[in-house]
C-alpha cells in the first residue's frame, strides 16, 4: 500500500496546496497526540488493540463460520451503521458486487426498515436455509430490534427454531440482546465494551460474516497488526496513519478544505468509501471539543465511485470551489481480467480499445483523473493497494481508523462518541412510545409541528 501525497503540496499544485514545512511543524503535535492515544488504549481507544486481541480469538469464529457454510444457503447481517458497514465493506471488497449470483452462502444486509425491501428479502429467502446475524452494540437500536422481532415472527410462522437461525453479536453485558441470548439460548459473540460501532469491523462484528465467506480473517488481522506495529515504531513523517490526518487537518484549518471525497476505483471498494464516510463524519463532526467548548467542527466525507462518478461529480471537483481533498484509492492488480477483441465493429474511433484489458482502461481513467485534478490545482492524495487481498485490506482498515482518531486528537474532539446519533435514537424511541422516553416524545411535539404554514402542496392545479 502506497500513499502519495505530493499533490497536496503548494510546490506541485500551487496556491490551493500546503507547504511541506507545515506538515513538519505539526509533527511535535502529532507526537503528543500519539502519546495521548497510547494512554487510552485500554479504554476509549481499545479498538486499536483489536488486531492483536482478536488474533487470539479467531478459532470460535472460524468454526462457527464453517458450520454455517456447510449448513446454510443464506447469511443475513442485521444491523445499522457501524454494525453493518464494515461487514459490507469486507464482503464487497473481496467478492465484488455480484457475489450472490455465483457463490454460496449468499450474503445479504438488512440495514434499514424500508417495508418494501424488508418484505421482499424475507419472503424470497428459504428461511430453513438462512442464518441471521443480529448485530447491535447497544442492544437497543430500534431498526435492528424491529428487524429482529420481524425475523422471529417469520421463523415462528415457518415452525423454525430461533436457536438454529439466529446468532447475536452484542455487548458482553448490556441490554436486551444479551438478556435474550441467555433466555433463548442463542449463540452470541461479544463486542468488547469500549469498541463502538464504526471501529468494530475487526471484532466479531465484521469477522464472522467475513469468515462465513471464506475471507481469511487471520491474515486480515495480521495486516492490521502490521500497521499497528508501524504506527508504534515509525517516525510520524514515515507513517501514513499520521501523515494523512496531518494533511486533512492542515487543509481544513489553513485552506478551508472541509470536504474529503474518497474516490475508489473498484465497484467492491466503493463500500470502503461508505464505511469511511461513517468513520469520518461520526468521529469528527462535533459540537463540543474535549473541554466542553462549542466548536461545531467537522469534515464532510463523500463516497465516490470510479469510474462511474467521473460522469457525475468530477466536473464539480475540477472546477467548483477549492473546498475538497480527494482521496484516490485503487488496487494495482484487479485479480479478474477481461480483454476485448471487438471483431464485429470496424470503426477507426474504437480501434484504441481493441486488444486492451479492462484493467488498462480503469487504470487509465484513474491516472487520467489524477492528471486532471493536478492540472486544475486540486489537492489529492492517492492510496494504491498492491491488490485486494486480506493483508492489504487489514492494513488499510487500521491505517484509516488510526488516522481518524489522530485527526480527532488534532482537532481536540472525542472521535469515538456520537452524542447526536444517540439523540436521534432517543427521539425515535419517544415517537414510537418506548417506556422511559416520554419526555422525548413531548420535546418532539414541541420541535416538529404537524401543521406548518410554510408548506406547499403541489398536487392540485
Ligand atoms: O458508530 C456507531 O456507534 C453507530 O453508527 C452505531 O454503529 C449504530 O448506530 C448502530 O448501533 P448499535 O450497534 O448499538 O445498534
């Protein structure tokens, strides 16, 4: 994995860039932040220990996964946000987006409560051959619990034993799911107490579904562990997990760059962009700093897919405001290969495509976009993976998690809480009539009036 950051530098892209000396000047600050992070490894930054901790606990996950592969046709991950996005990232990165057309067990993600899609999924699956992995750290997220309740209804209707079709992944102590796991005798994996949703992909949250589809989770963890060791032992200036947040921080503070777009050149890797979108926004978007002072800070992440989105959003990146850092991500080796003969078409204008491989074109698009960004003085970094293999993805995951925590430290915010997401959850409980949340319902009534004079109905002529 190589990070190239020359194209954020003033000497290369001009006025919109930063000076290399600014990065150097920030290094003592980064050293201090690194120390603060090390001090909290047993508490709030426990997720950074997962590569090592989980490498000692893979046996049960791998054995359960094997059993599932041998006995079930479908595996459904039921969870929201951080309790699903990491699973999706791993699934699509390694298998591409059409995996279910070719391989078993088929993998599905129930991460919404849209009645239409939920109904379609549950009515289409052969439930007798389906395992549902209900994942919730808090054990109480309304959407996850609603989906879980519905699944139990379906299992009951089909006279199926919940014990044979449900696995829970949740906090070792807290809340409903843990209680139910004991009462119903459901197999349950733990999420370590300090590990929050968006940092949980390297815990049982992400590892079980990955192991079910034969992703080598030991090698994935080894990759993450290699980055962990690199972070511990190398100079900040030689460590991606520190240089990347330094760039993000300096562009944000000194150049007003408050949008970071992850531009991934692979269908499968586009879910890395979705995962990173949550990681960056929930970690950095904060009203208060660590001292309780109002700061309203944050960087808006975008997940952009190459080459497709070159034909939708790139125009804005190239000629719009200078408010974006683009993080270009691509593998060097795409593993699959197609080449085109095109013998039916004898047109001069398409000759250049004949005999070329698909990877030639996607790489040319990647390089062409970098050249266009550079020509327009747009700051970008590129992360090139040797290939989409377990070790490389493990390295990348850890690098991004650490870099976001480092960015949080530089900005003085808590990168592992999400108070506003919790507030939204509480309003939902209040609106839905959950006991203990009556005050939230009243507050909601005051905030959102059912009748407003500022509405326009567009139905009638
Ligand atoms: O990152 C987070 O903490 C959140 O996005 C959660 O993952 C999400 O809200 C789901 O929470 P839970 O796992 O408690 O159901």
